[in-house]
């Protein structure tokens, strides 16, 4: 994933910035005293993360992420320090997390509106963990606190690291503007991709970049419905939202929409407003043509804030 500095992010007018906090973090005179802060766990990079200081117990420590109005659906977590396999094995990883969804009113009174828990596999990967849906639509501010309740086994160093954490909000159908494409086949223009008619087909070429825009919703996923086996179908796509890019491989199932999630941004799915692009990197071959055909491009969002 690519990453911009906080200063650069603040210059992007359509980026919805959230926040992360923690009960404590390790100060590191070598890497910098802000290297292990809570926000390092929401920067889209696995070689940074939040670390608990040595004088604070791992169990009971927490990281808290801001969320928009909506329903908390899943938790994403990369346990341990993901810089490399050696680093990952040396530092402790959480095994069980308590999930508390919190809402504050206009007087800053905080209330826990729902609680759950997740078990984290001891694997060096980003894990998507399901919980019972917890609505968090009311109130002035909302957040999710992840509290460490159990740890995986012994390691060389004492202090737990979480490289990435994110809150996945429940998705709903939304609309976005298909504002441009770098390649278009005559008679099969981009307007056919969003006309809600699966019998019409938008066609482009492999390597094309499609540009979309949205300012009313926080778009979280984009779906591709291919219906014509005579044309090539999208296989590998790169989705770019501001500073981050995510590569997704789609299944080849003509007649069934295939969904690609946007990059997790600042601890959220759908935490991004504004313009984003999709590049068609690779395709499934067509029977008669290698033009890329898409009957409909669909969108899902998580919040209208």
C-alpha cells in the first residue's frame, strides 16, 4: 500500500479523517517517540503499528477508533508487528478482543451501546472477524474500543503490537458518478455501466482506468456485473482512493456481481469521500473479443455522513 504523510492527507479536500486513541503507547528514542502511537495502526501500513509500553500490562490495554453513524458489522485486525516474519514472531499478539461500541451525546456523556468479542488467529495477515451487528447511529460522536482480553503464547519481547486495526461498517446499496474512462469502445459508452439495465454493456480495454466520484456517501465497495462471455471480463483490478491502492482478484461468474472492497482508510471501510479510480489490470478472456465488457457497475456505502 502507498502512504502519504498526515500533512499531505490534510491537503486532500475529500478525505474523511477519523482518529485513533489508546490507553498508552511505547515511546521509542531510536524510531521516534510517535512511531508506536495508536494512529500507526490505522495508516494502511503493516510495518508500523501501535505498541503498548513495557510498564503497562498487555491484557486490559485498548485501542479506540472513531466511526461514522452506521452499524458496526466486522472488525479487521493485523495482529503483531507485520514488518517481516522475524519481527512478527518476536512481539506478542492479541488472542481475544472485547469490542465496545460507544456513543457520546451533545453533553459529551458517553454510553456503551453494544458489546461483543472476537478471537484473533495467530497468523501474520489481516483478519476480518465477524461480530453481531451493533447500531451506532445516534449521538454527537461514536467510537469502537478494542480491549485485549487474552494473549497468544510467549515471545522474545514483552509488549503487544497491533499493526493494523479497522472497523467495518455494514454496507448498503448506493450510487456514484462514473465520471471518466481512459478507454471506451464506440457504441458502448460509460453511461451503459450505470443505466441499471443488465442487457446493455459498457466496453473498454485491459489496462483502462475508470474514474468515479461520490460526495454524499462513504463508498466502501464497487461491484462488476459481466453478462456477455463473448467479451473479456475483469479479473484483477486496482482500486485507488487518495493515498492508498488495493489490488483485488474477482471471480469469473458471468451474471453475478463481483465485489471489490476499497482500501481500508484511517481505520474504516468506506471512510473515503470523493474521487477514486479502478484500473483493470487483467481479464478473463472473451470467446470472440478481448474488449472488456461490463453490464453494470454497482456501489456500496457505509455512511451518508
